[in-house]
C-alpha cells in the first residue's frame, strides 16, 4: 500500500500549491535573444527571488515560479523596462506538474 497521494486523485478545486501570497504559478516570458540580458537584469529588481530557466529556440523563453500575488509586480517591472507585459504568460504550477507527468 502506497502512502503517496496521487496528483490525479486530488479534487480539481483543491489548491495544494498555495501560500498567503496566492497560488504558485509558472511564469513564462518570451524575449528576443539580444534582449535576454536586459530582461534578466530587469527581473533582478523583483522583491522576491527569481531563479529562471532559460530555453533557447527561435525566441528565447525565460521561465520561473512565483505566486499569483506577485504577477502585478512582474508586469510593472516589465513595463518599466520597455518590455510588453502582455507577452508574459503564466499557468498554475499544479497544472504544469500534471502535464509534465502525463
């Protein structure tokens, strides 16, 4: 008998990855490769630690976890440094984990 809880057995409405700052999300920002360094320097201004993963394809993607209560801060940082905040995408971390394990 396993003591581990299967993600598929969790109710859909149960936010298991949350804190007082909100639900944990995965943020993805697409950027032209030549602007990558500027984006990373901009994100360093956030009041919370960012440990980005960088994916190089036709367009470079920077991904990192945050709480949904921090999304407005990231949008403000992007806007203040000339990046389009509409280019930021995010998804619930639980959904990302479930998709990766499927």
